[in-house]
C-alpha cells in the first residue's frame, strides 16, 4: 500500500506543477485513508484498476487487463504482463501463450481453465512486450496483492522470472528455481517457465510438465 500512496502523492505533485506551482507547503496534501484503501471485492477492485493512471503504461494501453477466473480458486496463475492480444481484448492469456496455458491447466491438472484464477504482475501492456520496470511493477503491486488476498488461493504458480521475482523478492534465475516449493504469506508458491518461453523452447515443456505434476499432487486431498 505504501507504493500506491507514494504514486498518488507523486501524481498530485505533478498536477500542481502543471498548474504553475513552484513551491507549496507539504501541509496542502491531506491524505484521505479511505481513498487509498483498496476494496475487498474483486469487481470493485477491477473498477478501480480500470481507472488507474498511476504509471506510464496507462498512456499506451488499449485496455486494462485485470484478471479473470474463479473468485474462490484454489490455484492462481500469475504471469508478467499482457501482450498485444490481451491488450486488445482486455483478458489475460488469450493469445498463443494463453492457448498453451489453457492446455497446461486442462490437460495436466485436469481442471477447466475457468476454475483457476489468472492475473499478471502489471495490468497494462508494456510496449513491445518488454518486461515491466521496477517502478511499473511496484506501482501495480497493490492491485495484485489485493487480488491474492481476496481470492485466497492455496497455491500460486508463477509463470516466468518476472512474476517469481516480484512476488518473492528472489532474483535467482528461473532455470534454477523452477519446480521448487516456496511457503509464504499463507500460500504455497511454485515457479515455472512462462508459456511464451515454451513457444520459443519446446524442449522445456517436459520441465513444466514435471512442475505441474507437483502442483497436482499438492492439490490432491490428503488422507
């Protein structure tokens, strides 16, 4: 939430500068805590995200790609950011990577895609599909953390290095941590390769298959 507050403060300072202010006492900024509190409802949170202009990605987006799926999903998949197809449709993972992710979910985990929840580190497409900058990722992070808090998944699968890094703070290469089991913040996290990486490196599909078998085993009822 601190990142969101800082972004809002910075936005106000820019607005004051555009109005011609050269100096103003800091007391002019009266923080409205209610305005900075994100809602505890996915639809209300989505409505707020759709109006977000806190980082430069909002200037080039076609649509905000909030996330979708079962609001009570036991498994949540988190990727890096929307691509061109996702940006045009306003839905996560609907391009070629999305088709592959759907197959991974339905053919390996044997559950319908609609039963999981899918989101990204950032809600707007970075130009040329580049990785989000730290500023972009941290500005958008409160929305993602709130999604996780609302959905309360038992297990999160991070897709690619960017998603793993921003959720854990660990910068270890994805090739070294994929398939590992991380316990944090009341859920289990398993990193694996991003579907776009698999499209470029089909030989890595066997690694993701093994990672998803771990996911499936962890979700099996005990006893």
